[in-house]
C-alpha cells in the first residue's frame, strides 16, 4: 500500500446519496483505498481504463471464499456477505466460472432474447394501458407502476416463479442489496431471501415445467456432479436479482432523463436519434450498478502513479463511474446528451463476468420507453426540478421512486 492510501482512507457512504461526486473524488488515482461495511479496506477503482484492465486480469479473482485472507475475520451479519459470498458464476473463478455460466448463457443470446419481444411488449402494453386509464392529473410512481412490474414479470416468467413468490423474492433481493443495513438487519434480510429461494426450489421440484429453474434442477452434463443446493440458491439470487434490479433502474433513470430534457423527444420524433441512443446514454451517465464488492488480488498488481495493490487486498469496482470518466468522455461527461457520438460505458461490466442479461435489459428498456412515450406523449414530471430520492445502496444506482403525471389535468 502507498503512503497516500495508508494516511487517507475515505469511507464509502453506504446510502449512496452522492455516489457520483464520491466517484469523482476517488478518480484522483488509479485506485484509492476506502472503507466498506465490515469494516473492510478495499481498493476502489473508478477509472474506465483501470476497470477494463483489472476485470480482464487473471491475477484478480471474484471468488473471495478461496482467495481473500481477511474473510475469516468478517463477523456474522457482514452487510456485504449476501453478494460477496454468493455461490454462483457471479463469483466463481476460472474454469468453474465458465462451466457454471454455460448452464444459462444460451437463454440470453441476442437471438433468444429477441424471441421474447412479444411477451415483453404485451406486459408493457398492459401496464401502460393502466396508466392511460388514470384520471387526468393523477400522480404515479413510474418505478412501481411500470419499471418494476415489467422487469419482475419477464424474469419470473423465465424462471417459472409462481405468483405467490414473486413479490416476496423481489423485496428480499431489494433488502440484501441495501448496503446501509446494520449487521442484524443484513443477516435477517439474507436469511429471509434464501428461505424464499429455497421455497422456490421446493415448488419447482414438485411442479417442474419448461422454465430455467426446472432446467437447473436437471442432471448436468455427463460426468459432472449436479449443482449443489448452495449453488442453485446462489444462481437463482443472481439471475432473478440481476434480471430485474438493473433494468428497473435503467428504465426509471431513462424516464427521468427524457422528461428532464424535453428536446430529446423532439429529436426522436425528427428521427435524428432513436431510443437506443437514449438507452446507451442513460447507461453511460447513470449505470444501474455502482460498486461491486468484492474482488481479490492473487498477486501484487502495480497500477502506476505509485499505487500497488498487494496480494490478498480486496478490490471494489465502480462500474457506473466509468461512463463519466473525463479521460473517456472529455466533453461534458456529467451531462445527459443522447446525440453524443460516443456513449461508451461499462454499465454491464467487462471481461469474463460481463452481464449475461445485457441484451434482455436493452430490449425491455426499448419496449418500455417507446411504448410509454408513444402512448402518453404528455407525460410529465410531478416535481420538475427536484431530484428524486435514491435507492439506499452504494451497489445499486437509481431513483427510489419517480413520480410522474401520465395525463396532465
């Protein structure tokens, strides 16, 4: 560790209230030692180029069960445990990661995702019809009325989650991603979530069907052991959670950005930009995931500028910070501008752990936005000029709610 990192160790705000400003201050060096809940000291990486480098580096592992020497001192109720210790390809390393990822990857290929479009469109139409039927002047939270039910419906349909478990699992995942919880609350949230996921597994063993949960319960390839109960639970947590949590925030943030920049709709109607431009710019400036803890250095890694990550050190990667890096986007990186030529970002990660659900997230956002603004052209913010409250997490980045008026009085 450098002298700078020893003497300065900022604490990441677990509520995520000002995560972009925080990330800007951390960009002063290739990596900065910060304090995470635990407490844990970890190297925060916010620069686009460094994130790309480390997420492709075989000297960095996400399997902290194997490779992080400080894990043994983490207390029960460690707030980051549910995510950092999740047993799925999200955290597996090397061949174990590749083998586990192959179990579900084909479902999320571009071709397979495009086949889901009619289902996504039908769900969006139903939800937006309900918004259009509201009396003029009604105020509604677009996150709860559209973004959340759309995305949770699509992913739960894929995994065969019965209706009576959908809300329970969704709220359980929201709870464990709240990095502001204390140890007892965090432990209770984790236990509750895994009880609900266990209930899903029991249900699918009794009611197998043509869905991904039933597929995971089938025998693996010849010569391979079936997935353990812990890996099954971890995979469900990963796929259902990532399958809606990121897209909920993407859709809600995009609606906020478009309504805050009315010229965007004018340009879409003129044909100078499309909804894909809006989506990519939203991903650049408001990536749905900020800090992903944890990774661990398997060897010393010299990042230059006097910063050396030592073997065994923890690392947290700030994916949502990469799109605002002025080295990548020198022209007003903090400004929403869907006309900019380059909208490069790392909102879906980078390297071997690139998000499997990226194609599905983009499809859902495109359908939601085009249908919403096509059906409700007078949609307006209920509180223009006010910033909506943020999700209480330094992991998740998005509005906790976004109140809109579908049809002005």
